[in-house]
C-alpha cells in the first residue's frame, strides 16, 4: 500500500514522477507482485489512469491486463478492474471535455488500433466470451461493454471470431434472460453490433428464440410508451429482419406479426406525445415496412401482407391514418407503411378503398389523402407519401384503376361531392407546379397497363371557361404544354401523355388529329436550348416516337412514313436519337429508377416517376429501330403482325371450341353418373322387396304346418264336422280369387316375354356397333352393363313370379283337400255335445285361417303391382339409355371430325408461321420467343387432344 500511495501522488521530498513512469511502475507491479491484493491495487490504479492516459495505458498495460484475465479468474474484483481498464482504452465513448482535450490524438484511430491488437490473438475473444458467461455482476457487465466496444471498432473481424467459436452466439443470447436490467439492456446493445450486416449470425440469433424474448421485453416496457430499451429492441429486430428472407419467413410463421398489433393502439387524445414515443412508433412502422418491402421476394411480401390484414394490423394502421392530433412525421411514416402493406395485394387494396375518414359527411380515405397531395400548404414529405400511397393502391389493381377513371367520366360525375377524379384534374391544371406533377403521375398510374381505361379517358371533357365549348382532357394537356409553363409541370404532363399513348393506337390517333401537336413537338426537339430544357426535349422526342411506333396509319397526313420524313427534314435522325437519349442519361432518372417510393431531397428534384423509368427503358430501343426502318420494312412488319393476329384468333377460336366440347363431355359424364346412382337405388329397392317376399313366404310355411297338425288331429279321433253355408261361400270366393291370380300370372308372363325380346334386340344392336372412339366405347359398355343389370333384374322378377305361381298351386291343393273333407263328412252324425264343440272349434279356426290367407293374398297382390311398376320404369330406363347412346355416338363423330379439321388448320398455320419467321430473320427482324412458346403450347394441346381421343 505504501507503493500505491507513492504512485498516486503522496507527499514526497523529491521530484514527482511523470504519468508514463507511474504507469510503467504499475505494470511492473502487476507483472511481478506475488500477492493478489497488490496486483488488484495496481490494476485499480491503472483503471483510474486509463481515461486520462489512454495511449500510455494501452501500449504498456494491455498485455499485462490480458494475462490477469487468464490467471486471476478466481478473483472477480481484479477481473472487473481489468475489463474496465481495457474498455476505457479501446472504447471511443469519452466525455465531451476529454474529447476536446484529446482531439489531436485522433481518438477513432486509437480505438481501432487497440482493438486490432487485442483480437490479433483469437483466444482473447474466446476468453472474453467465457467471462461473459460468469454470473457475477462485476465480471459480466464489464465483459459485455468491452465486447460491444470491440464489435464497434472491428465488427466483421470480431463477428467472424465469435461465429467460429463453439456456442459463441448462444452464450451471448443468455444475456437477454438476465434478471438484472442493466446487463439485459447492454446485452441488447451488444447483439445490435453483433448482428450488423452478417446474415449467418442473424439466422443463429433468430433461431435462438430472439424474437420471442425481444417482443416480451417490448411488452414489459410498455410498447410504444416505453423508454430507450424499446428503441434498442426495435433496432435489433430491424437488424435481424432487414434483407434476411429466412428470418422474415420465420417471423411470419411464428405468428409474431400478430403480436405487433398492440403497438399501434392509440387513444382519442393524441396530444403531447413524448419524443421517445415518437421515436419508438417511428421504428415500429419501419419494422412493418421491412416485412413488406417491395425489394423482398414477391411471395414473402404477399404472405406478410395477408397476415397483417387477417390479424387486424392494417386496420389499426388505417385508424392512425385517420386519427387527429398525430404528429406529422408519424403520420407521414404511417402513410408510407400503409402504402407498402396494400401494394399489389388485392384484398388489402379493396379494404383500403372502403376506409372512410371520420368527417361529416364521411369521405373515402383516398379522397382525403388526395386533397392533401394537391394542397401546396401541406409539407413536401407528406405530399410525397400520399402520392406513394396512391401509386401503391393502383399497383396491379385494375378494379381500383377503373374506379378512379370512372369518377372522371361524364356519366358518373356527382356534383354534390368531391371525387378523386375531380381532385386530380384540379391538381393537374392548378398554378402549383408540384401539384401539376403529382396529379399527372397519379393519373398515369391509373392508366398503367390498362388499354381499356386509356380509351375511356378519351371521353373526358373539360369546361375551360364560360361561353367556350368543352375540350377533351387530352387536348387540354397539350394546350398547357404549348403555353410554356414550368419545367416540372411540362415534365409531368409529358410523362402522362407518354403513358397514355403507349400501346393505345386510338389515343395516338386522337393526339395526331390535332394539327398543332406534331409541329409543336418537332419545334421543341429541333431547338438548341439550355440544360434544363434538354429533359423536356428528350420527353418530346419520346412522345413523338410513341406516336410513330403505335401509329395505325388511320390518318393519311400523319402516317408512319410521313412522320419519319418530317423528322429527317426538320430534326435529323441522329439528332432525334441523341435528344431521346437525354432521358436515361439524366441524374434524376437514375435516382428514380432505384426504388418505387418517391424520395426527393427538394421539390425541384421531383422530375421522374419509378414506373415511367421502366416505360422509357422498354421503348427507347424499339423507337430508335422504328425511326430507321424503311416503308417496305414497315409494310412487311404490318403484314406479319396481321398474319400473326389472324393465327392467334384462329387458335383462340379452336381453343374455345375444344373447351366447350370438354364441358359438354363433362356434363354427359355427370348425367351417366346420375343414371348409375338411380339404378343403384332401384336395385336396393328390389333387394328390399325380395327380403319382404321371403318373410311372407316364411309366414305362409308356418301357417301351412299349423293347418297340417290340425288336420291330423281330427283324422286320428275320427271326428266329423259339418261346414256351414258361410264356409262354403268363403271357399267359392277363394276359388274366384285363385282364377284371377292365374289370369294375372299369365299377363305378367306375356309382358316378361316382350321385355326379353327388347333386351335381345338391344344386345344384338350393341354387338353390331363398331368401337372406333374410346369415349363412345365407354358409353356403350356402360349401356351394355346397364342392360345386363336390367336383364338380371327381370330374371329375378321371373323367378319371383314362378315362386308365387307355386304358392298359388299349393293354395289350390289346400282348397281341394277342403272340398274332399266336405264331401266325406256325414251330416247325420253330429248330435252329441262333444261333436258339436269340436265342430265349433274347427269352424272358428277355419275362419281365422281363411282371414289370414285373404290378407296374405292381398299383400301378395300389392307386391305384384309394385313389381309391375318397377318393371315398367326399368323398360323406360332402357329406352332412355338407348337414346343417350345414339346421341353420344353422333356427338363423338362430330367431335372427331372437328378435331381432324383443327389439326389440318393448325398444321397449315405452323407452316405459314415458320415461313414468316424465315422472312423476318432474312429482313433482320428479331423473332420473339413467345411465338415459339405459343406454338409449343398449341402442340401440347393437340397432343392432349389426341390422348383424350385415345382415352
């Protein structure tokens, strides 16, 4: 301790040692002292000097401090001092005063150099990872801070060392579970540095359950109302998800998107937001945008968009969008977020179209946003965000495009309310150039890749002033161009006209119909103007080139050849191509082509739209070729186009015919299946009736046995009895009923013979019919099988009738026995009481049995009638199947004939196409692969048709 007091500046008679000498003595003490207390005191002294004498301590003491970390791990206090000292040496986070004092020492270089020395031996980083695992606060916290500082100074190198270290990343993930908030919060900062620009580490951290832990921390801290810890967690989540498709998919599959919804729950009173809450909510919105960014793979973006709609996140964002009192920067970022959540997703776009602002009367959210876009008093960034939102709403949304354009058409204009179309027209012709540009770009997106709406927009008429006739929207745009307005306004109108006229010959004809348009364009292109006007010249050249390329030669004075001659005389082909190239060479064009979101540093730089840059890239080359083509080449190209169009029409027609035939075949198959099911139901009914007949048969046999027993009993006792007049009448009735059953039996046998003859005729006709087509064979076999089943049913009915005839014969025999018994009975015998009692019992039994026989005969007659009706329905089914068979044969024959004609026509067309392709190649025209693809597809369809015929 005396040594320490001497070093720290105690009273001394001699001269005071310098800082470097003191540090050297302390280093010697650390290296040579055998007592742990002495080494601990020396390291504590180095820590106190490390901020003021950073360079000296780093140079002289780093090696000794690393040695302490290796050898004195049992003492947490000296390890903590050593880690703090190394942190002070390596870290650049100094106080402001110290930064001013040491500004000449190049602080940033010092930290980087000392870090490089420390990580030169990879074992040092591995040792540090081991120390971070210690639970002792005095070891773990300085270790986390030191590792964070190393990552700040030499991030990629330290990341690589941790990545190859066994369980290196997993050890650091344990910091998020530490109950001490200081260590947990610094652990979040450490992981921020660790995951920067390293996809491999990002994946490991994500699969170590980082999402769950971070979202739990955000929830514990109060979501957007939380402090700086929430901000740090959000920054770490951004590191894990941005440009990492694997982690984005894992985040979505883990249902973590649903846990983001509570972040955006705002109350009615949105006044007085703290700066930290604004920052947190801003980062939360950015995190949503990371998941649905247009730069992500389309499939991943689409799945995240759907998940956000289903969990209610989109609805929550729209609530913020329409809320009052929300800070301007949060409102702007919310608009950008909603834009990317709905971009290209039809379900989300439809929902956004249905959102209304809480006004009186309610207005659609789109209309309210457009009002902000064309209002020059609104902030510039907010207007850009609204334009981006409108573009995303119309992206791949033909339904939305139609709704916007319909508000401009005369038949749908509502004078009582402001529509989107009226706002766009108002912005298009206002005095504010930025409103002109935004409205023109928005209207161009309503026409993007939609030829039908381009034609419908030609019907829009505008009333310019009182007393003057209305003019078309197209004419009004060209009028403003010719008036020499601001550059930004003219650029916006020219982009709108180029989008409108591209791939729409009718719009080109309307544009050329005004005799002032072509001279204006040629005059603009031919002049030698300043740099600002070069962009306008290039766009005028593009518009004139579109008028040539998509010209259908319907106007005699403005045919393709005459327009090219005019360019040759007034401008010159080379000069025209040079002016056309001004567009793609412009700096603002390159910026706009990078991403869909319009982001400009100032309103003056707002010149190009992202989608328009794609159009320029597509048309620049074809227009340049079209300018140099001769009239003969144009004619040949037109002939080729017409021939290809005719071929496409023929192919489309026959594809339609084949589809119709397929539908008819499917319908016939369904009808066959229906008939088959009906047949199965009839078979089930017959089976049920057979079982009922069997039951009746069993009952009859039982009655017969009982009657035989009674007859034997009377014969053995020699009893005689007399049949009353009533019994004689019952016997006569039974005889009459037996006669009727015989007649009915003969009629049924005649009907069965007739049905047998019909079935034999059907079998003979089916055997004679040829089996050329597979579909007809299937139907015939179905008919034969059905006829065979009907024949089996008839055989069963015949057997049942035979059984019933046998039963009738048995009844006849019983009747004869009764008659014999009546003839043998002696009327004189019967005076005794025993004979009278026996006679009365027999009479009662006979009456009962006669009644039962009557009921049985009645039931059998009803079953006979049911079987007869079933036989009639079976005969009608046979007739229907015979008609269906003949229809199917005719339809199959017609289908075969049409398919043969189609094959012949397609073969001819293929020969013509190949000849035309050869001509095109001879002329130097590149042949697109789509023709080959279509012909390949047609060949595949022909092969499929052949396979169906074989089936």
